[in-house]
C-alpha cells in the first residue's frame, strides 16, 4: 500500500491482508526537501508533514501491530536502507525485521 487515502482509507483491511510491510520512516527534513523539489504544496500538506511523527505515525504503527501482527515489518529510515533492502530482495534474501 502506498500513500494516505484520507477518510477513504480502509487501512485495517489492507494491513490484515499483508504478509510484509515496508515502512519508509524518513526524517521530516528529508521529506520536506523532497516535497520542495517535487512541486509546490498546499499549507495543509506542510501542517501534516510537520505533525506526522507526533500524530499520524503512532496511529499507523498501532494499526500495523493490531491488524498485521503476523506480517514481516521492515522499517527503513533512509534511502540507503531502501537500496540495501531492495538489493537483498533482488538477490532473494531479505533481511529479517
């Protein structure tokens, strides 16, 4: 799953069906820098970004624990971690969570 569908999101259903979860947990600075480079964003996006770690992230992590307890969870905090993870997947040997 990717992104946030807002009020239309049915995350518990998607998490329940997951056998693996890749959680990109990049720093707010990195996310802001990429957003600035990508395109202009509305004020509500910047508010969400600034409050994400305190508000949205804990709710999402609780949902993962509640609805995907048997799924493998990979938390990748940097682009380098993503590159290492994808290289291991490509070689057929993923890291353990």
